[in-house]
């Protein structure tokens, strides 16, 4: 008997990532796969201008990740799909690819994010970078 397939789905709290998660659940259910729900927090770089924002007492990244996860947790739990949550720190595309390698993921289910033209031109979108470096299939949700 072969091992249960694993799908990895990154979420970021956006409405698009919720739709992506719902699609990942459908795919995992049809395939009998389990899910790894991933949240990657990018490092925050401070400079002189950002000193002004530190005083605003904005929620930290962990609080924002928890809030985003809490918004979708019931969707995953109610689906009956076996899942685990992974929270990581670093460059999102790099961490997603690394986690897929470490967990022997069969498919990454990722949303196409609405990065602007300039951002895509200079940096590339997370989904573009994952598609080009993933060690497995990538299912792109539009």
C-alpha cells in the first residue's frame, strides 16, 4: 500500500487564499490526500522611516498569522481532511519549495496573487517562483 498523498497549500489571509484553500480541500478529498496548511512570514526590515510605524502598536506577524488561520480553520476542520498547520519565517517562495521537499509533497496548491506589474517585473510573484522551483506538481488557482 502506498503512503497517503500530501498537498501543501500556502495561505496569507486574503480572500483569494481562502478560495485556494477551498480548492485544495476539494482536490485533497478527491485524491484521499492530507493537507499541510502553510503560512510564511517575511522578515520585517526597519529603517528610519519605519520608526514612525513602530509607535502605532500594529499587530505582530504571529498575531496576523493566527488571525488569518483562525478565519479558515473551521473550513479545514469541517472538511474532515487530515491536515497540519506549519508556520515558517523567511522568503515565502523559498520556504514553500523547501517545505514541499522536506515533507515529500505530491502537489502544491497555490493561488495566483495580484502583484502589480512592477513588482512582478522586479521580484517575480511568489506563485511564479514556486512554479519554477518546486520539486513536485503545482496546481495554480486563478
